[in-house]
C-alpha cells in the first residue's frame, strides 16, 4: 500500500487547496450595493479620462495641422 510519504507533492497540493478554502471562508466580501457603486465609479472615471485624453489628442492634432 501507499503511504502519505509516498506522494509528497500530492500532499502539498492538497494542503494548498485546504488553505485556499480557509482563506475564502475568512474573506469579507463587499455588499451588492457597494460592488455596484464601485463599478459605476470605475466606469465614470474611465469615461471621463477617455474624453479628456481624446480632447487633448484632438487639440494637438489641430495645432499640428496648423503648423504643418
């Protein structure tokens, strides 16, 4: 028969997943409302940043078009 010492790598993998499950159980997950609000905030900031950078790009294109 096989003993636990025969498969040290398998035992390490098993221990790793046991520790992962323990950590997941101890995790404090955000509420649905908090998740929704943070998602909307990220979308809003990304949109504003894209508009800002697009505006700067357009302005620089116009300036370069005048100079060239």
